[in-house]
C-alpha cells in the first residue's frame, strides 16, 4: 500500500491555506496606501485599532458600511476599482480597492494592530505641580442644558472639566438605564465645524446639551480631536449602575470659541451613546 508521509500532508495543508484567502495585518500609516483584493458576493472586513468616525469611497460599485471599529466592504461590479478613506481619532487610513477577482486571492480581513494602552492620568509628583485639592478646586462644573435624558438608555453626563498643562481633562459619568450590561471604553472626541444653533452658543459655554437639544444643532462637518489619555473606573456597567471616566484631549491651537465637542462612545443596547459639550 502506498502510504503518504504525515509531514508531507501537513506541508500541503499549510501551503493550500497560504495560497487561499488572506487575513492581513497592517500598521496604520497616513502615507501608505493599502491594496485590498475583493471578490463578488463576499465581504472584506477592515478592522481598525479604534472606532471609525467616518469613511469615503470613490465609487458606488462598492458597498461600504461601518460599525464601531469595523468597516465592511463588498464589491457589486467585477470591473471597477476605486479608493477608500477611513478616519479615526488618530488620523486617516488610505486603501485602494482592487477590482473584484477570484475568491482564493481575496483579502478576507485587513486588521490593524491594537494600540498601546493609555498612560495613567496621574499628575507627576514634583514641587511645581498643583496638589489634587488644588486641581479639584480649579475644575469647572458643567451644567445640563435642555430636558433630562431619556430613560431606558445608556446616558453620559459630563460633570466637570479642567485645563492643565496644555490638556483639557473631561470627567463624565455613564449610567446604564437598560436591562442589559454595557461595556464602556474611552470615547472618540470630535469638534464640530462651524456649529450653529437656534440661539447663540456663547451663553451656553460650559454646558452639555441634552439629547433633544443636540439633535437641533447644525454643523458643516466634524474634525477629530487628539486624545492624550483616558481612564474608566469600571468598563462593565450592569443594568441600573453607573461608572466614572476621564478623558484628556488636546484642542487645536487655532480653535476659537464657542467650541462644540462630541464624545462618541460605543453604541448601547438601545442605540448610539454620545455627549455634546459646549466650551
């Protein structure tokens, strides 16, 4: 009987897998263009290292959707190639979507490596730094403008902020009013471009707009804000419970008041979770 060497079988199996569909890992690089090979009737997933803010695709021949940190790409025409841009808080990623080809050569997924955990928010202890008590006294309280938030949702309340060392520290509370646990993570922060409201925004400085009030706010677009670091006391929030978090951001020097920020969290069981803040 002709016996096949087990080692040879293993080599053949690994070789077949290597020549089949691919899962790539690409380090984020604003100056790099990543080619993505697709196939008809198949999804390719671009998994970013942080939540996606927005995307732009050059042709309607590709169906592109995104949720949290994942972008789903599906070609609808076999003869069209185009480009794709994906924005996160850290910057822009560039992709070239090749025309749909054979399934064995397609990219099933293109992943970005996980980002390093944020540094601690503790202020270095030296003679020139203010004491914790001084920092608390200097914090600016944030008031809520508009009706109370809806019940049966995950709600975010910004409590106060502090500008220190070129950074703006924002403290917030997340309350889980749903019947399912909510997993929190540091929010993505964007600044609204040319914000407009039914009344002047200047008197609303140091206010958080309620969900209803924020829905009436108009803007020409959004600009990602650099996040320095962040901490959440307890990422898992059970129904009826709450937790506290702090995010440190660096506002652009050219930013002029009134500045309107939006803190975007992971979606909850009952929909989107965000907080709109007027500075």
